[in-house]
């Protein structure tokens, strides 16, 4: 149990004093970048899915 308590204390010190947290502006720009990348990947996946669906319909109607 002592090791666990020591681990919690060291974790708190590391998070409170040693970690460099991003600024609010940097955090917002990173979140916006992730949002844009997600939208682009979703659009690409939609196009591939739509093409594959039409290809399968064509193959099944032969």
C-alpha cells in the first residue's frame, strides 16, 4: 500500500510541477486541426464506401 501512495504523490508532483501544459491558443488550434483532419478522413471514407456500394450493386446485377 505504501508503494501505491508514493506513486500517487510522485504522479501529483510530476503533473503539477514538471509537465508543460499547452496554452489556450495552442490547445484551440490543435483541436481545430484534429476536427479538420477528422472531417477530411470521414469524407474520404464516405467516397470509398459509396464507390464500393455501387460496385457491389453492379456486380450483383450481372
